[in-house]
């Protein structure tokens, strides 16, 4: 049980530290905001003067803040949805998400589950929507071959990321993904078989997360390579097909633009200020910044490579902008070859805006993929029952730890007590 009394005292005791942090951040923010007019005039000619790891480079010239004009003419949701239809009609949009069941040492065997959900919507009247879900086991030999801890969560996370990237590649090439294929008629709510072969033309694919996962630089080299190898394959496929893969980061804590501005304008170094906070007060709903190219320094030591360095020929290929969809601007990432002019960048921005209007605050296509991929608490329990039965049928020695046994006992007693209380209260 959370000790509320202690936390209340802690907030009071640490008040000055928290307020000082906020005050100092606000001062840094105001200083950086003064240089935004200079950033309006910045173009790619400045890139040659930047250091090797400058945080970002200029990709799109002109005004830093790009206003979203159509929203001013809307009188309500009906007008907004008419605009959504005008943007998405006939446009193929897809997404992939994943979930996992980590291996549990309480059950003795290092076996995990990764589930991937794929969604594709052509936004046409016939066979426009399709979805599928696939699940795979991560078995003991895979942990051993990777030379990782037998119950490693980091290895399972890496496998999930790689499978998500592979599913996006499948959608680029065939629109099929892998696993079972069911389409849903949104008028009747009934399932039907769906041919997921692609129409001619590009498909815009959304990944729930960044295309530059800097956290992996803290991982072991062999696990890190799973991430970077998957991303190289994904970028290769995007380059080959011309299909944009768009990384959507709902809440970003990166400071790529802040770092670039420090180098260009001689601003003081900051560890407090993040890009979304820099732009939040300047952007209304739907407004975006101009686009930059990621040039982040996430190295673990001067002699080690950054994540982008490990992308080899794609090192300078990830562009991004910030766009306000909620309280803070979200970060939108895409390969540079997918948007070689402002019109194409605006096209990507409009698709994100339209998908977000459908849901209300978050891209609809991402939420649909998440719902397909999610593994519920009850399904976790079902998996372990399947695992236990498999071990019993095949004479495999398996055990349940004492703590886990007590958890199961407590759960059973809670359900029994709840049922008895309901009976007594009738």
C-alpha cells in the first residue's frame, strides 16, 4: 500500500527543489525562444558548419512554425470530419503494434510470447479495411543463442521490435503481414475474409514509437544489433518501395532542435529543456514546425557509435517535425526520401491530423493496431495454463515458485470472497 503520509511530507520537504527546477527551466526556455526568429531564416546552408553530432540539421527552409489554416473555418466536428474524408479518401494507411508475455522464472522455463497486430485501411468503399494478428513463441534456445539472461525482458522487447518492423515491410510489399487475416465491415460489425493485396500507389505506414530508439545504446551489442538490423531492413524497404514509414512519438523527451540551436546561436547548454516544451507555446492544434534531420548524439562514450551511426548508409535519413495534437507537440519522424518537398511533408502531416481527429486525441490507425495486438491479463493466465499442460503432456519437469503459488491462492480466495459477498448482499 502506498504510504500517502510519507509522500505528502516528501512533497513539502522537496518543494524548493521542484520549484527551482521549474524556475530555471522557464528561464532557459525564454532564452531559447528569443532565437526562433533567427531559426526562421535558417536553411540547409548552415548544416556544413555544424559539428558531427549537432542534435539536428535543417531540412525544410523557411518559417519555423507552420500554421494549420483549415481548422479556422470549422464550425464543429461535422466540418472536421468532412476535411478528414477529403484527406483520407482513397489513401492507403497501415499500422503495426506489438505486445508480449515476458518469461517468468516462477514457471521455470524461459519461454515468452510476442504478438503482432497489423491493420490496413485503403479508405475505399470495397475491401478497404483489413486486420490480422500473429503470435510467436520465444523459446529457450533463442535466449541461449543470443547469449542473454534466460529470462531477459530486453531480448523479448528487441524481438518484438524486429517483428513489428518485419510486419511493416510485409505491408509495404504485399499488404498481407503474417498470421490470420480478418476484415471487419464497419457498417455491420461482422467479420469477413479479406484480400489484403495492395492497390497501386503508396501506403503510409505508422509505427507507434521512434525511428531512432536511443535507449538501445545501453543494451548489449548483440541485442542492440536486433534493433538496428530491423531498422535498416525497414528503411531499405521504404527506400525501395517509396512507401513512407512514419514514427509517431506521442510524448517526446528529445532535445535535438535545442542542441542544434545551441550550436548555431551560441546558447547555453541545457539538460532541462526538451524540444516539445520549446514549441508548445507557439503551436495551436494542428500547427507543425518545419522539418529537421536527426543528428543526435546518444553515444555511450566518445569512441562508441551513435544509434544513427549504426544505420550505415541511412545515417542521415531520418527527418522529423513537431505537431500539436494535445497538450504537448508530438514528434513525427519519416525517411527523407519520402518527402522531398514541403507539399509531401504537409501530406504526411495532414494524414496524421486526419487520423487523430477520428480518434479525438491519438491516431486511429495506431489505436486499432494496438487493440489487435494487446494481450489481456486473463490471456496471460491462459498462456501459463497452456504452458503447464504442454509440460505435463510431454513429461517436462516444470515448477511454480512459492511466491507465485501464494499469488494464485490469494487470487482464488479473492474471487471466492467476492462471490460470497455478492451472494450475501442479494
